[in-house]
C-alpha cells in the first residue's frame, strides 16, 4: 500500500473509473433511473424492469438483474480513498507524515415481492499511520449494514443493522 507503484495504479484506476462513469445521453421520453445517494439502500432501481427505461448505461445490468417472477438483485461498489499529509507535525518534533486510507463498500440488494434483504460490508486498509493505526484506522472487514425488510401495504418492517440520517447531520 505504501509503494509508489500502488499509488500510480490507484490514480490510473480512478481515472479509468471516471471515464466509465460518463453516461450516454438518454432519450427525452425514457424514465430516468434514481440518482445515486449516500444511503445506497434508498436507491430503487426497479424502474429498469421496463426495457424502455434502460439508457444503455454500462452499470445498468449491475443495478438491476432479474432472477425470477418479480425478483431482482442490485449490486454496487463504492470506493473511498484519502491521503493526509502532515508538515511540521507536533511543532516540528516529529518527521513529516503521510497517512493513506482506502475503504471499499460493496453491496447486494435482493428483492423478492414484498421481501427484501440488503447487505453492505466495509473493507478498509490504512497505511503510513504512525506510530500505529488507532481504533478507527484499523485494517480489516466488517458488516456496515445488513437488514431484511417486509413491506405490508403502507408500512415497512425492517430488522437488522442500518445507517440512518438524523436531522441536518451536523452532529451525527
């Protein structure tokens, strides 16, 4: 993770992902798919069940994959990379330091009629953190979100682990 070759590969992967994210222009009368949000479980890609709603965007087969009568699977991956550099750390008593963080957040969203299951693990890697990585900088994998839900007409019952937005998010 600390090698210059790794960072060169990360820059190339980032540039390549930006090139692929440019979606082709959709027809004026075609329904538009949902916007990407910070809460992936809020995205409803069932609009892609209608072949006329498809725009040809390369990620559509990943967002909506039919698996049976009214059942479908949606998948995705969020990549978060961050670099922090400190000059004159600790008033010059410590050498300059560069911390690197990489977080991968894949998800799987399964819909079958009124039932739904959503799973989103988080895989993290921290590099260069000195003297050692703290509790929030640890490297590994964990379950970020995982829940099942059932829709009962106008009500939805959900059980599991889920991220939620509270108010304006200024304190959370």
